[in-house]
């Protein structure tokens, strides 16, 4: 019944791998059904008014146990980042992690913005900080931003810039869970490749 909460789910799906929202199915999987077209208009309001930029979606109706279910299908977007208002009305980008909507880390939002601008390459200086970051991932499988700041003594904003540039170069990737954000090697990167 909350269009802003629905908007957060729609943006999380669009910013991640897409997904479906089932209207008329309770969280425990039981079929509640839907009463009217109001639910569709609520979704449409969430997608067009509360999502920035607006979310494209399709829908289909299903019948189950004599009740109607509305499936809202949200594809992965080419227009990321999408944002929606949080509980305080502040617009934030969200990603979907398992069954939760998580606020997207700043570094990921900056990567999306760079990709949206069509950045095909970035310049990065291979210095002690980058070497330390890559060595840490090689030895431990991941690094967090706070570890990078602590180990190297750089400022948080500088760490963000390095992480964003390395992600744009597909050297590292981001791994988001409900409790942590870590950086790992990109799928095609092998340690020592630089």
C-alpha cells in the first residue's frame, strides 16, 4: 500500500538483474489475491512518479486458487542508476540482494554514472596504494573500503575514486550483501596482469 516502498523495490530490480513483483501474494507465499485495478495504478504511480528516472515495466495477470495475481516484470535497466525516496524522502539508488532492497554503495553509483556517460577508459596511476589494494584482494579474496583507507592512510574520497576507476576498468568488482560491501577481482582479471 506504500508507493514509495514499491518504488524502492522497482529501482532495486532495475539496478540489479531485474525481477518480478507479485501483487496478491503474501510474504509467506499464501495467495491473498488482488481486489481491483487500484494495485496496477499504484505500481504505475511508483514507477513513473517516485522513480528517477522512471522505470519501464510490463505486467501480466495470473489466476491462482480462484484469485487474481498481478505480476509486475521489471527488466534490468540500461539507464542506471535509478533512485527512489527513502523513509525520509531522500532519493537513493537501491540494489536487490536476495530478498532485500539495499542502498547502493556510492562507488557503485559512480560506476553507473561513468558507464552512462560512455566512459570507455580511465587513467589510473599504478602506485603503492593500487598495488596494496590488489595484493590484499589476492591474499584475502576481498578488501573493504575501510580496510583500504586504514592500510594505506589515504582519505575516504580518494579511496572511492580509486575503487570506481578500477571497477570501470573491470579490474575489480563489487560484492554486496545485507551486512557488507567488499571488493573482489573482476571476472576476467588475473593478479599480476597490470
